[in-house]
């Protein structure tokens, strides 16, 4: 009879046996889930009542498969714990994943972050020498390609970090939470990420701006008079001193057509950083050229035409006029004017001039503003504007006073104002301005204005210092800042006349300034270099702005 159970195995027993097999499988699954998911709760034991579930066919995989058997993530119980653990995850990426029992992802992130951090620390500090670490930083700063690669790496790491922090927060927050918990938590983590990311983004901006500045200023200039025997490993080629000509001129692109109205030779001891500046008057006649230079053949009696008052043959005209009259005389060069003035100063003072730095004075005020201004002593009213040759009085005056803080516009006129004063007084002010800029170069202040400083500087600074030597010059500049910078100003006196200079006397002054005697004995000539602290001190003449304006009215 259809449907009747066989005599040896009743149908009811067959159904009961199948039901028992299904129940045991489900009981094992529930027992495993209960023991691993609920902390502190007693696991099910054999004999406990089994929850009613829908029966599955024999051998079928339970609903959810492996995911149903995965241990549930561990989560925090409140907002303070969530935010605290998120903060820890931000500081030590991967810890949030580990807390939430995402062990594989957590260890990958944690180990990866540790390797990156360890590699950076090892690169900069593996030899335990702070000076060497600083050198590596400086070398990196003057490597535009490396800076751009680092910027890209920073962008990738920042993106990964933000993803890790946000996902860690979402994994560890409670599943069951009020709405305000979600809103406050989301806002807190977003603000938290922005605060942490801001300095990283700023650093990336600094890196890009620095790369652009180095590319623009430290180009591969083919200047004929630049030394060819200097390398990054031996930047000074075994010499004790390096001499850089600092030029201030007016002109559009800092190339042809510029009159260099400010000429200061900076001579630096490469070991100690002790430095001396030599200021030359712009109206000095008969500038000399080295005997082994083609320019000496062109001007065997100096840069002159017999008339010392001819402005086209004064020192400030060398940059513009020599290349115009003798193009290509020194060989292939991207700046023949710089070659000519370097050779003129070298022949005049008797010491080699390896490099030059030209600052377009039209943009000088922007650099000073980017630095936050400079502080100088003003001993007498200094004219702003005005033309002595045209008889036009100045528009205003800088008032006398100690420790006067000047903005860029005021600093420019402090350095170049000539109404009511001569070139030598202006030269004195220019060397005081150089000293003020050096003293104002505080790393903390410069860092705050770094982007503005680079933006202004790359448009007005020109140099033949090779890019591979730039880091060595920065190291030397730091030593110069810590040492005393003395100065010599060649101005009208019984020994010096700009119309008829005594070059032997000038060269003797230079040698005694860069190599002064250790002790001064009776009858021995003193060190001709002045201390800027004395030369630029506040020693008022007593003249006021009102006195100067009254004089102008009567002029």
C-alpha cells in the first residue's frame, strides 16, 4: 500500500531520525556563535532547549555560510570611548582595526605605517649626528625632483591615513546608538582629521613652492666666470674662503640694461663662518680687471675714457656697457654683465670673485614685507623720493630714531635714498640694511612667511651659484649668521678717492680685513673692518624731519 512504512523501519522513526540529525547540526552552530559573540554569557550545553529554526535539507550549508560563523566585531560602549580609540588609531594607524577584530587589515596597516616611519627616522638620524641630519634636510630642499616625489607620496599617505581613521571610527562605534551620538561623533572625527591633515597639507605646499623657487633661481646658468672645479662633495675646492658679489640694481628682468647701484663683496671663511663685506662706491672710476682676463687687454688702463666724471665709465656702468661694447669677450655666457662686474671687482680688490647674487631693487620691498620687515637705527631724516639732479624735493622722510621697524617700502628708501646725502652715506645705510636682514632672518618667523618669501624671491633674485652647491651655501650662511660680520666701506678720505682710486691701498685693506693679526702690537695697523654693531648704532645728528623740510623749502 502506497505510503505505508516498511515493516523494518516505520515512517515516523525515519522522519524523527532526519529531524534529530538537523537539530544537532544547528545546535553546534548556535553553541559556537554564542560562545564567541557574547562575553560573559554561559555557552549552551547538551540538553539545553534548542531554538526553533526552520529545518534545512540534510547536508545543506547554513544560511550565511562562513560569514555567519565569523566572530562579531568588538565595539566601544559610548561616545568617549569611541573618540578616544579613534584618536589612538590616528596616532597609531591600525589599532582601531585590531580592536574591532579585523586582524589582517590591522596588522597590514600597523606594520606598513611602522616601516614608513622607521625609514624616515633612519634616513635622517641613522648616524646620530644632528649636523649631518640638518645637511640631509638642506640637500633635500634643493632637490626639486625629490621634493615633487615626496609631495606625491605625502598625498597618497594622507589619503590612506584619512581612510584608516574614518573606517576605524565606523568599525568601533556602537551599533545601537542615539542620533546625537552619530552626529557629534561624525563632526568630531571630521574636525580631528582636518586638524591633523592641515600641517601635512601645508608641508606639501612648502615642498612644491620650494621646488619652483629652486628651479627658477638656481637654473643651470652658463656664466663664463663661474668656477668649474666645485662639486657637492667638495664645494669649496680646498679653499679657505669663498667670495660672493652682492648686487642691487634696477631693471626689468635683471639682465641687460641694469645699473648696479649697490655693490658689496661678501667674503666668508668656509670653516668658521666669519665674514667681511666690502662696499664699493657706484661712482668709482677706472675699475681694474685681472691681468689674465681678456677684459684687461680691452681695458689695459682700467675701465675709463680719460674723464673720471663720465657716468658711462663708472663702476655701476660695467654691468651694462662692457657686454654692449665687447659681446662674447669672455666666452659663452648667459649673463655677460655679471661676468664683467665680477671681473671688475676681482681686479680692483685683488681677490677672486667666484659667484654673484643680483637682487632687482624694484622687488626688494616685497622680500622685506615677506620677512615681516626689518629693524634699523635711523640717525638723521632719510628722504623718500626726490631727485637731486632734477631739483625735485622728496615726498616724505623717514624719521630718526632707534630700532625703527621698517616695512618693504621704507626699507627700500632707507637703502637707496640720496636726497640731501651722498653716495657714501647711502653705502653706510646699505651695509646696515644687509646686517639688519641677516639679523631678521629668524627661522621661526621665516617659516611662517615662507610661501610669501619664496614667491617674492623667485621673481627678483638671480645668481650663478649652481644648484648642487646651494645646500653647502645654506650651511655656510647659518655659520655666518652665528659669527660676526664685519664691514669695510670705501668712501672719500685722505687715502681714497672714487675719481682716482689707489688700488694698492685698497688691496692692502682687503688683505688686512680678511686676515687680521691675532694680537695688535704697538705701531701695528689696526683691523680696517668695522663692527656693524658700532657702525650701525644709534648716533643721532640732531636733525629732525622739520629741519629737513625747512631746508627743502628754502632750496
